[in-house]
């Protein structure tokens, strides 16, 4: 068995994985294992019976990460397929039935007949970078959601407070609204107590505290809230603010962790591009990982999912929209980066990337695709 080409096709689901073993393109065994140390050790016993086993499975998000970590721990190389790419490459088989056993078999068959490139094993630092970027992305999403909830709640409780500060956002603003979510609370609080509270906030001195206090009292006197101060809407407002403060803290913590882990040279190269600040550079590195693992730009484009789809039929060859097979967050970060580069160019900081982007944009509009 050692001199033969042995492929382990693995279909990973949430609780179990189905394994199909093929030798020279012929199935010799299939079985299911649990996604824990017991099941993975059972798989390892079979892998040890083979010289240079080929392992292939789909990247099914969090479910496949445990298997991936186990294989990395034992220095076993593997092919990790993008699910959409795997579906495209196996569609010619036209199998109508879909079962976990069949999926494992088709993965093994694909690797036997058309060997795929082994996955590049990135260092743990890059995995932690991506994990922190995903936390940042989720916290940013929560931030936007709760800001929208807060705005709606304020329209019922104390809409005038949005005019209290020139910039109604930031930790000081959230703290003031959290303390005085309803005009009646302002009017029931002693002026000296309001001033003392404002002085306890960062960057607010005696004079500014007095000015804000007078504005706050004036706004409270003309306010006409739609609900009472003990309304559930006030509780909802406070919950939204606490969520905002928590999300902002998570964003900052994630960025700080990324700054510790990111390769300094890569960070210096990216931040040298006009328009790209440290935060954006950190997110690019965290989402794309070690780009040295790509042999050419086309591979990087495919990883992110910005490679164009091509439709061929007879003499017709059409270029369609981007494939979107890769990471959606990666596309979002790159879109953010190019917009910042364009903004920097308009502000008088041109660079070749902005020039190239404009050239391709004009070409695309002319070619109508």
C-alpha cells in the first residue's frame, strides 16, 4: 500500500466527518469519525499506515478548523478546498444524490484524478491576526447596529440632546446620554452635580463643563419627549449605549493585538502608500495573511474573490462579474483601501495605484464590463 497513491477525502460537518479512502482512484474504504480527539486519532492511525498520504477536505469555516489544527499538529500536509471551487470542479460528475459519504468520495476522486495544490500552512501569528480582524469586523457591525438603535430611541426620549455637542459621538457623548437619557432626569438633577459629572469626563474642564451644563438644561426645558423617564425605551437606550461602548473597546483591543502581531516591514510598506493608515494596513495584513504564499497576482485575486468569471459558449467568450469565491471581508477591506487611496489623490497625494485604478476604471467603462 505504501507504493500506491492513497487519497483521504474528508467531508467535514459540525459533529462528524466522513472519510473516503481511495488507492489509485479506487475506493477501498469509507467510514465516519467524530470531530474530537477520539475520531481524529482513528484517522491518524490510518494515515500512519500510508507513505505520503494525500488528504483533501473543504474549508467549512469553524467546523474544519479543528481537523486542520490536528493535521498541523502532526505535520501532515493537506489540500483545503474552497467549497464553491470544489462544487465547480465536481459538477461534471452530475451526481444528483447528495450525501456526506458521496461528498467525501467525490473529493477523494477529484484529488486522485486532478491533484490540487497543497494548502500553505501559515504561522500561528497570521491565524491570530485574522481572528482579531474578524472580532474587529463583528464589533464594527455591532457598533453600527447599536448606533442606529440609539438614534431611534433618542427620538422618543430626548432628541434635543443630539444638539448638545458639535460632534454627537465619542465616549464623552455616550456617557452624557447614558447619564441623562431623559429631559426630566436633567431637570431633577442639581446643576452642581451635572457640572461635577461632566468634569469627571476626559478632556472637559471647569469652563467647558459649565457651558455644556447650561446647554443641557436649556435643551431639557424645551424638550417634549414621547415617553416617560421610566419607559422601557429609556432602558433600551441605555442598553444600546453600553453595547456601543463595549463594541468600541473591542475594536481598539483587536487593533492593538493586530499591531503586536503584524510584521513590521509589511506594515511599513503598506502605510507608505498615500491614503492607507495603520488601521487599514493592519486589517489588510490580517485578512490576506502572508501574501508571499501566492505565486502571482491572479492567485491573490482568486483568494479574495475579485477574479472575473468567464463564460464560453461556441464562439462567444464573455467576462462576467467577479467570482466572489473568496473572503468577503477581504474584498471589503480592499475596497476600503482603494477608496482611501482615491481620496488621498484628490487631496493632493497621488500615487501609481490610484493612477492605475483610474485607468482600469475608464477601460472597464469603455469595454462595458
